[in-house]
């Protein structure tokens, strides 16, 4: 291994590389968007989905939620079941036919649709064109609020310290950590604290946590220890799979710290009522 690697600053090797081409964003907010709820959010964090809708509606945007949507196909895809992933992805493609942005409150699922649907359908020209068109209008929620809605949040909460956790795939593929940091920086009473292992995987990894439970358990133990040692009063994340894993570990450890989805945190801090 190179001398540069060994002499690097502690977090230098963990920073996500810049995306190949800077993304071009629409100059104006659209009147309509689709929301892709993700299967984990739908089953375990439905309030976060509702808060995402509330944030978008407060910007004057009408949110459409096709009821037949399900999984993005990422668990099958990353496990090597390409045919199964393609079947799931094909079903999702059929639901978002209008030329509206697709907003996803999960960086990993947004990354799947934006970057990997094209790979799945590379040998099907007609379907590939639809996948490419959907990829171009797919945005992670924080990215959409920041660059298209151009929100300027006014913090209405009490002073607090939070730690931000970003899914490792969302970090690599969508730069979600940068979008989350930028939105949190608008909240004057919120101090975001850095924590060791900030960019490392929490151990969930979809089916990885099922296939490699001992390794996954060790990883989430490292993650939760670092979060508790950070001095944060709360954990915020834009990925429900990570929240499910981290909160489950906190509960098993009888720890007081808990994680909340970024959408819910932003909604509550900016005066939104349930």
C-alpha cells in the first residue's frame, strides 16, 4: 500500500469522490412531483414519508404517490439476482410516466434508480430510454429541497447537538452527506457534531446484514459507540435502512440515543405540526 495512504489524515481516505459531471438543476420549482416512498420507509417510518410530503407541499408542489410502487430492486441487485432486480425495476418504471421529477427520501434508493437502472436495461433499447429519462429526473429529497426548491429554513427549535449519519452508498452515488449538511447548516440552533466512523457503513447493507450477521453486528457496534461518544443528543439520517439498524442497536444496548429521518427533523425544526 502506498505511503500516501498511511500518511493521510484520519478521514482523508473516507471522503466520497466528486461525481463525474456536476448535475444541472432546473431553474424553477415544478408544479408536480412523484414521491418514491421506498419499502423500508413505507413499512417502518411512514411518518417520515408524510413529513417529506409536507415539506414539498409547503413549497407549493403537488405530490403524487402511485400506490403500486414497491421496492427499487436494490436488495436483489446488490445480491447478484439481476433478473429479479430487473423485474422489480420494470414494475417501477411503469408507474412514473409523467415528465415530473421523482423525489426519493433515501439516497441509496435514489442512487439505484439514477445510476443502476441504466445498467439493468442496457440490452433493452426501448426500456433503456425510459430508464435514462427517469434517471435524469430522479432526486434525493435533501438534494431536491436544496437545489431545486432552494429552501431557506428558519429554525424554530431549542438549541441541540445532532450527529448526521449518511448511508455509504448514498454518500458515494448521490453526495447526500453534502446535501444534508447544507440543510442542517441553515438551522441556527442546531450544532452538527462530527463523529468518528462518520463515513463508514453502519453494517446494514440490505441483505449483507442477513448474510454476514457477525460482521454486521461488529460494524453497527462501532457506529453506535462513535455516535454516543460524539456528544450528540440525537442522530439524523436520510436513509431508513440505516436508521432501522442503528436504532435497533441502540435499543438492544439500552442506550438513550435514537435516530430520526432528516425529513421529520427538518419539518419539526421549522414549525411543522403533526
